[in-house]
C-alpha cells in the first residue's frame, strides 16, 4: 500500500478516514476507547506535520451523532484542538478554510449522508473537494466499499494510515501460518463465517470451534442442542463431517429459569441452551495453545455479554502466558485479552471484527485495502 511516511502534508487539507464506530453508553459517553486509541498515532503525525485534518467516519446504524466521540477524542489528544460540526458535507467548506494547521475538524456521522453506503459519485465528489489528499486508517471498515473510503480514495492522492499498515502487516502472516499453527473461531452467524472456515481448512491443521458456531456443527452432526441459538441455513455436509473441526467435549447449559449446569456434549435437554464450553474442553484447548507456535482467534466461546466468560477468558489468559505468536479479533475476544498483561509485539489485537474475517477469507483482499495499493 502507499504509505503516509515521507508524504509532505504541511498546510494541506487531509481527509482522514478513521474508525469512529465505538459503543456509546446510556449517559452519552464513549464506552470503549480501544479503536480511538489506535487512531492516535496517525492523527498526531498529521497534526505535528502541520496538516489541516478533516476527520470522517460513522457511528452505529441509525445516524447517531458523533459529538460524544469528538469529546472523547479531545480528551485523548489534549494537545491537539478537535472541533466538531454537525453540518452536512456540502456545507463544511467554510469551516475547513478557517481550520488552522495542526488542528482537526470532525464531520458528522457519514451514515447521515445520502449515498455514503452506495458510494454515490455525487457524495464522493463533494468529499474530494474538501481535501488535497486522503488517508485511510479505518481497517475496521475496509470491507465496505463506501463513499468516504473506497470512493474518495479513487479521486484523491491516497495513502494508508499507520494503523491500516499495521493491521495488514500483522494479519498477513495468518494467511500462511507456520507449522504447528492453531485456529480458534467462535461467536455466532455461521453463514458469515463459513467462507473463513473453508479458507482456514486449507492452511490450518485443525480449527477449534466454539460459541453458536459449535452449536450449528453439533446439530449438523446429529447431537441435541435443545433451545440453543442456531443459524437458519444448514451446515454443508463437507464441513459437518470434517474431523479437523474440533468441537467441545463438554458444555455449560442454562435452562429457561436461568439455572446452569455442566454436561457432557450430547446431554442437552430440550429446554436448555448452550452458553459456554465446559471445563474439560477448556483444559484441553489451553494445552493446545501452550503447544502452538501461532494462534489465530476470532470470537468468544460462550454467551459473553450474558456473563458466560469462563471459556473465553481462560483461552485469553493461556495466550498471554504462552510463547506463541497470536492474532486476535472481535470485540469480546479483545475484551477478554485486555484483562491480562501481554507483549504487543507477540500478541496483536485487530480493530476489525468483520473486516478481519473477510481479510482472511479473501486471502488478504479488501476494497479499502486494495484501493490503496500501488
């Protein structure tokens, strides 16, 4: 990709696409600053080099305002003034003309703009008029061909931000892992992760499958899953019968009254739902991590948001204590790992959930990555 390093930006208007899609708490504050903190090196570089920075991104799916995100970012960057405008793209030109060098102006949620998600040429042209060059640092949205990333990158001199470069550099080894590598995939939505599983089976000796994905495979293999969450589409026979996909040997289940128990896989009652991997499974998978040279992991083993965290947290702890190189992604996976101290040179947490999955499934190709390549 075209790197931002060495590019002259002093006095130039730089349209910077960052990942501003962070959780907002009921009181209106930002609930998790992980993605914002990963954006800081690129923002600081541009500000220190005297650029006029125009920050763009989106939040949520209902057009929520980015005002609290601007407030949170200002607290993280007290030395750099960050302004915010709720004006539409067509009306922000005057704000940008008055923007001093080394300062930032955050535009309102791009999902409020007609044509953002459809990459409308008219919106792309309006965005391109605002800047002299474009920098994309939003790997988490690089799988979307939207106006504010893929579209504008084709009209302006465009470069990868430092986070975008790091994401691609650290995730790429997972495409061709060394011998003794281990893949762990959890979470839900089998239909979205099927391409990844099929891709990984070509390069990894085995895949440990947890979460609702494991439930889908258990059902496909004729095992009872009770009232557990399952996908609507059936699992292909080729995956259901592949012995390289390893499922839990015991489970934690919960009944309709909220009472939980640990069982052998296959003993799920009709009124119970699977909520986590069991202790025997966790112990066995921890040993696999200890013996692995490289670990790729995306998605929790249990219903993490409901407090069933034992399996996910145990694997996260094992990774921090092992000597393996690890690449992880997904919000719950990142949250589990954040509880422990680890060497970031050895363990990398991606800011991308869906983007990470698609990057791996597509062999390193994403719209927002490919458009920045020489």
